């Protein structure tokens, strides 16, 4: 194989990992590998933390609660504005107030 093929981000690679005692072997594009491994690490950490806090949970319950926790965090993130957006919205509101005041004066 030449080095160009080894650097192909679309090459399919196998990623093996274990979460809550279940082993997984997933085929992904090479370009997706690092992102998947980061996500796996995050899920492993969240699951472990949940089990430490709630030792009576079964692996299945822990997996479901971890999924709910992750979905909740994602929704909160997607629903939040960035600091730039907050500043932009504030500026737009100020401009709207100035324009509204100018209209009132012109009447």
C-alpha cells in the first residue's frame, strides 16, 4: 500500500471499545475516528460517574440515564446563545429602541 492510501480520511477503520461491560466494534471513516473516541470517553466518564453516585443502578439503567443526561446537555448547548450572539442581540435591541424613539420624535 502506498502512503496516499494510508492518509485517506475516507478509509474505513475499525474502532473497538467497551462501555458498561459491553464490547463494541464499529467501522467508521478514518476522519471520524478521533471524534468517536472522544465521544466514547465522554460516555464512559458519565456512565462511571453515574454508577459511583448510584451503585444500585443496573448497566441498562445507567445507559438510559447517561443517554438522557447527554441529550439534555446537548439540548441546553444548542438552545444557548454564544457570547457573540448575546452581544449582537443586545446591539440590535438598542438600535431598535433608538429607531423607535426617532419615529416617536418624527410624529
